[in-house]
């Protein structure tokens, strides 16, 4: 506010997927550059590679199923998430989020025949 404007910039890989996001510098604080790496077509790891926290991993895919869907993720704050999918549709059936062995959230999903969520 107050008339200040900030600019972020993005670059993309040869497949048109987000590759690098640069946040603005504000005052004496240099904005980080965040880079996304891909493996087997899916976002695999999102890392800060430029600022004082260079090397910090914000998102790491730890497991995928045969369809390439993420079934396990670890976030930079130590939270982990697991996902299950329907064998016949590939639609999300459930997810569980934990931190330090404590379940924070756990959902199961139901769908109608065209994919609308009917229960959670």
C-alpha cells in the first residue's frame, strides 16, 4: 500500500511448467528465488536456492503411484501428507496430514459417477 509496487518474475521450462519464481526485494531484504524440479512429469521438489535460507526444501514428493500421482509429500516445516486414489478413476480417495507422529487432518472423499464430490 502507500503507492509501493512489487514485481515477481517467473520462468518456465521447455514444457511450459513453472521453473523459477523470483520474489521482490523489499528494503534491505532480498526476495528469494524458488526453483521447482520435476521427475516423471510431476513436481518433485521446490527449493529456495538464492537467499539466506538457500537449500531450504519447501516441498518434496517422496512417493508416487503408477499414474504419477503424488502419494507422499514432506513439507519444509516437517509436516507430511499421504494421498490415496481410486484404482479405476484415479480420483483422490483420501488424505492424511501428520506432524511429529500426530495426525493433523484426515479426510476420505466420495464421488458421484461424473466426479463431483459427494462426501468428505
